[in-house]
C-alpha cells in the first residue's frame, strides 16, 4: 500500500484529514507549528492514535511519519 493509500484509509475510517491530525497533535501537546516537537517519541504518538482513533500500528505510524515531516500528503 502506498503512503497516500494509508492516508486515504485513515480519512475513510476517522473522517479526519492530515491537517486535522496536525491540529489535534498540537492540541495534545505533541506538535508545534504543524510539526512534531523534538522531544516527542513515536510511541507516545502511536499510543494516542491507537487509543483515541482506533488506528492500527501501521496507520498510526503513517500519521507519525506525516507529523514528523518525513513524508507529506503528496509523497
């Protein structure tokens, strides 16, 4: 599955776009200025996404990768 495929599946499941997850990550204190804070660990974000949005590990890691800035919605 492509990265964009993961994002499409996440949006279909949660109704949330990548921009929505950035906003929510900031509200949770994980991100600032649309990017993950340097002191935030992947496990923290993945656990939050699994608990609050019922995402599986791979889908949660896709959002983490997006928040970290490793990938974008287009890549």
